[in-house]
């Protein structure tokens, strides 16, 4: 079923909110990773609003869907979505990365907030997601397990150990969304270590794998539906994105992978994301005060 | 002050029965598999050697061979534990803790999950395979991890009970197991208590604190010492973490000298753990039998234990050197 215009608008609004929250949260933290969550916002919002069965009412249900953020450094956007789904208190967002906040610099498992697993060390996540998927099948649960990964994370060998095991043991209820933005912390991925054609690689490992425009919510939704209907193989969506998407001076810039915007850049970014100038000034002042 | 513990029930010294602790692990898994359906077992292409294969035959739906990919095995086990399973993951100690250390830290100990890393072929007694396979650093690696419980059973009787206790405990556990058939020390009515040292022999001249296969050697050393009029207390420290500091403090106070024995590096191993507890509770001279900052080599397990001073004679000799320190006759040798 294609997205209705209302569904599409809701997802796009959530993605915009992810981008604004990301800028505000990383600015308030004075450190962190803004580029990744800006790039992932569209496919993450599509997943969280349209597919992932996780909200405040079912968070304790053992057979609900699961999500593992493999590229854990992009968690600002993840926390924004958990807040939008009523799992993370709104007033925690600007305490991201601060002492005493459950919104740690990289995700720490907290089922009450809907954070299903501790991540941050690249390469470990797909294995964990495979284990979750296989255990769910063993229990006869109708659970889907989703994991976000990235082109940079695909340089870790364990990803491919996990891909091998997922196909071999039949983790058909697993979908991995790979953020393919061609940028990693040391520079452009093709210069650092080119991972080449990830769709072909996953396919060779026995997966259902598709390339998708990671900013086209209708295409992402269709690919997620197809993955849900795929009953014989695990699925990988190679989501082609632009790091920093929505903030012109951050787009496709490796320098914004892991650097927080200062007051001026934060205000400019919020204005580019449709915030009125006076509101942007107030937001920057508010997050500077945290 | 708490009452001193009773002596643990031992087999007679003439009983020469030898069983590998890995065999007891395989049998304990079968027991657990039959009584609990939340138990899953993972292996990394060594199920014949680690003895998980029998569980795989009995419960093929709950057994996952992950192939030669130990890091992935630990990650998958963690994912299963996050879904409510109690996941036993096995390989040789070298690979289970060496290759997968980071995954054990990040995916098991940080989220405090019910993964039981049961590693076989630990220590020198793996023998002929040599230094690449003689894991002598696993106790160190596992005991420094927050939330990790570390168990090193002395024999097959204790190994079975350690595995059952690991299944009961909520949280990560490391169980160190051996390839070699080693003497069965305990009689069948022995009851392992997690976090408690087992008192195997009373004595007040010195205390020998051992774990794993060196427990039998420590008992042998105590016999030898007794012939010379030296009464050694022998403690089996099967729980390395949480360490029974009360038993160590009592030994330091009542015996005045402590000797540790392990087929493992003393750096970070049982020796370090005991020395830390002695220094903190009741300072007394400590000597350590074990690997002193070196790797092993090929040979039979017996040859290697003798060469590195971990058989009965080696432990007895070190005990006598320690008694000279205790008496104040000599200072500790600098290494």
C-alpha cells in the first residue's frame, strides 16, 4: 500500500523535527555528530512512524519490534524520534550527552525509553540484531528486527560475519538499513576505504538487497514493505543519502561528521530548516543555557 | 566474626578417576536443556571439542553453530539474551575471550545481559597445541569487566555445579574449562557456593589458594609439606569474581602467608586478585605460582605444569620459600 498524502506529510514533518532537534541537541551538548542524523532523518522517520511497532503503550511487550542503532554516534536523531513517539521525555533532549542524562553520547540500553540495545562501537550491531531476530523466531513471535548501519560501519569485518550467519540461520525477520552517504570521519569514504557496491555484497551473502533514495520517503516505505513481505531472506536497504541534508553548509561535508555547530552556525542551520529567525535565536539561547 | 567454613567433602586420594571439566559442561548443558526451554547454546565450529554438540543433537532448534566467527557468536548471543534467552556461548578460551573481548565488553557486560561464556581448552593443559592455543590471559580479561562473574571450577563435579549456577545467575558469567582429563577432587555430595571459597584442608602454617586444575596439585603439595611437618591450608577459589575476601582475610590472619596457584598469568589473574585482597584486608607475604609474564610451549599438560612449577612438587617448593619469608629469614626475591 502506497503512503497516503497525509502519511507522507506526517513522516516529512517528523523528519524535519529530527533535523531541528539534531541541530539543537548537538549544539546544546557542544559536541557530537550532527551530519549523520541529518542525512538519516528521512529513512529513520519512515521506519519509526510507518513500520517499527514501538511506542509508549507497547514498549513492555516482549514480542514488539526491535531497533538497534549500529552507527550509534548518530543517536541525536534516534532520540528525537523516541521523543516524538512519547518514549523519551521532551525535556531530556537538550540534556543529551550531559552528566546524569539517560540520553548518553552513544545509546545505552534502556527499555523504559525504548532504547533496545547499547551501541557505539561500530561493527557489533548486525550480530546483535541477528540474535534478536533468531530468538524472536524461536519464540514464535511476529517480531521484526530493524538495524541501522552505515557505509563506514561496513568496513568492520564483523558486519560480514553477521551477514553470513543471518542468511545461514534464516533471520528472515531482519531488515538492515544502511546509511550510504560516502562520508566517514576521516574524509570521503572512497578515499579512506571504498566499500563499493553494498547491494551486490549483501545479495552475494544471500540477502534481499535494494538500493533506495534515502531521502524519498515513498520509495523507502515501499522498500520497507517489500522487506516485510520477504519471507525467505534477510533484507538490506542501501539508503543513499547526503550527510548533513537540509543544512546547506553541512551537506556532503566530512567536517560536519563529528563537530558541533556553534551559536551562529546553529542559528543559520535552524533558519535553513524553516525556523523563523527570532525563534532560531531563542532556541540557540535556550540550548546555550543548558 | 563469622564461623569458619566446614571442610568440603573430598574423594579419597587413592581414587584416580580423571574427567575433563569440559565433559561436565556438556552434561550440565543437557540437564539444563531438558529442564528449561529458555536455554540456547552457540558454538563457533568447535562443538565436538567444547562438548556442546550433545545439546545440539538433543535440541537442534536451540543450538546455533556460528562457524569460525567468535565475535559474531558473542553478538548473536547478546541479541538472543536481549530477547529473554539464557545464551551459552562456547569456543576455546583463546578465541572466546581473546577475539571477542570487545563484543563481550560492549554487547554483553555494558547492557548486563544473560550471556554465559563457557570457554574450554584454557591454560597450559591444552598441551601440545602450544602457545597459540594456551590461553593464559582470560581470567585477567574477564575479571576486569564490570558486571562479569568469573568461575574457574577445580574438577568435573564442581564444573557441573558452576554451569548450573551460571544459568541461575542473572547477568554475564565466564566459566573457564579445561581440555585435559584431570583428577576429580570433590565427592558427589559437594555443594558449590558461588562467591565462597571451598576449604579443602585445614592448616595454619600457610594457605594455598588455587583454582582450576591446580587445586589437585595444591592438595598434593599439602601432603608433601605435611610430611615435613608443615600444615598448609588449601582453598579452592572457584569464584574468582566476586572474590571471597573473607576467606582470604581469614587465611592471611590465621596462616600469615599465602601462596596462589593457577595455570594463567599471575598478572591480572588469581594471584593478582588475592594479593589485592590481602593488601586491602590483612597484609601478609604472598607468593604466586603461575605464568610470570611469559607464554607457554608445546608439551603434555603434565610436562608443562611441572616445567612451570604448577605440579605438586613445584607448589610445595614455592611454599617452602614463602615460609622463609614469613619467618623473616629472607626478603622476597625481586623478579
